[in-house]
């Protein structure tokens, strides 16, 4: 009884048919099969082992969600049934300890646990569920220890990713979409499929950095820790929604030894002409009582004064929620104007302060 481990080193990176037969029929009562060298393995032919551990850079094919893959170095994983071109196959389960690895996954779903280490995700996966576990030091001993468990993803490296859920405690770095300059030095956006980002299960010690130029409407749920959010392409036509936004009065000085409560820093911007514009001149406004959000938004847009290609910038509440609006171009409501929805009513003074004085604008 217990959890038994066998460490092996194959003669070549590509495991042979004979080696598979020996491992399947000649090895019994082993739970964890550890590969000490670089390998290319078929997990389906090693199904008698509940866990496969890779100590060197490796490739795993035909992986399943029920067999745990432990990565101590960079790992490329193909789920059983993955064929590409929209055929994603099944789910896979991966665990990373106190190592920093590049994880390249090809599956319909990734279930990932990172404990005191870090992962940079790439590949072709639709859904990613990530749990971060951090053993926080009592004192700050290094930058890595300050960050804790770390997860990073750039949606342009995982083009099929639509849904990302992160729970636990650590640092999360998300880049949603990208941009480049075209032949005439105009900004060209790189599309992204990532529209559901749920960090609501992150604790108060965690940190999120989220930067987006995604043209699609995103739903972003924030956790209990600090968040730094840059929405650079949230429009009337495809407005992003923020849930759980925490704002504080940053002008209040802390007493000696007093810790600041976690809060969220929000910045919004847009592509205007050949460059990005960051908006930092927001003011509060109100709208005439109406049941129509379209009419309320049209009223707000008409309040703008165009200066150097930028219109008015306003925050307001409607129907129990809060909205951030910035007019681009003419003082009329256009689908390309900036619009962000914040679920619930927040302190508008604090919202104006964080929008106008955000660290992104420094």
C-alpha cells in the first residue's frame, strides 16, 4: 500500500515498443513512473500508471484527464483524440511544482495545478482551469517568493482559448489579443477568442495583471487581491464587463505598520488613428431617469466636447450598474466609442481617480 515510484532512463527519447511492453506487463504495483531523461511517450500505452513524471523536456501523446502528468521541465502534451483543425480531443491534467516551465498543451480542456512554481501556457486548448498554490514566506526573501506561484498566458499563443479560470493564491499575467503596425504604420489588431476570464477564486494575497486589445466583449471576474487592468478595446458594440471591482481612496495615507487593503487599478483606452490613446480626463455625470440604456448612453455621449480628436469622458450609474464611457471623434454615440460595464454601483469619485491617475498612465 502507499504511493510507489519507479525512476527510469530510457535508451532513446522515443520509447520503443519493447520498453512499453516491459513497463506494461513486467512492472506492477507502481503508481508514479518517472522519466529521468528527455522522452517522447504515448500515455495510452502507460495507462497502468496513475502518474507520469517528467524530469527533462518531453512530449506526451494520447494523454487523458485521469492520468496525472507532473512537469519538472518544459512539457508538450497532446490529449487523446486531438487532431487539430478544430478537433481537440479530451482533457488533460498537469501539475507543476517549484519549477518554472513552458507548458504547450493541445486539448479541449486543461486542468493545471501550480505549486510554488510558474507556467507559461501555449498551444491549442479551448478551456483552461488553473489552481495556484503558494507557500508565502513570512518575510520577503526574493522577487520570486513575493510573486508566489505564477501563471502567464498570451492569447495569441493559445488562439483557441475561450475560457480561463484561475483559483488559489499567486500571480497571474494575462495578455488578451495583440497588435502590430501595418505597412502604413497604422495599428493592426491581432484577434483573440478569450472572452471569459474568471479570477473570482483568487485570494487577497494574489495579484492580477490583465491587458486586453480583444475586439470581442469580455466577461472579467476579479479576485480578492490586487488587480491591474488595462482595457484598450472595449467598445459600445462589444463592451467588456467587470465583476468584483474593488476601489479605495488612494489619497488617504496609511499609518505606520498599516497595510493597504487590496484594490483594483483600471485604465481604459482605444485605437485612435494610428496609435493608442489612454483616457485620463474622466468626470462624473448623471442621466435623465429612463428605462432605456440606449437613451441614457446617447444622452451621455451628447455631453462630450471634442478636443484634439477626443470627446467627453464620463462615469455614471444606470440600472444598478456603473459605466465608463469615452467619446471618440464626433460628439455623437458611435459603436466604436469606449464603453465598459462594471457590475454593481461603485464609488464614482474613487473610480474617476483610478481612471485618471492609473499607474498605466505614469
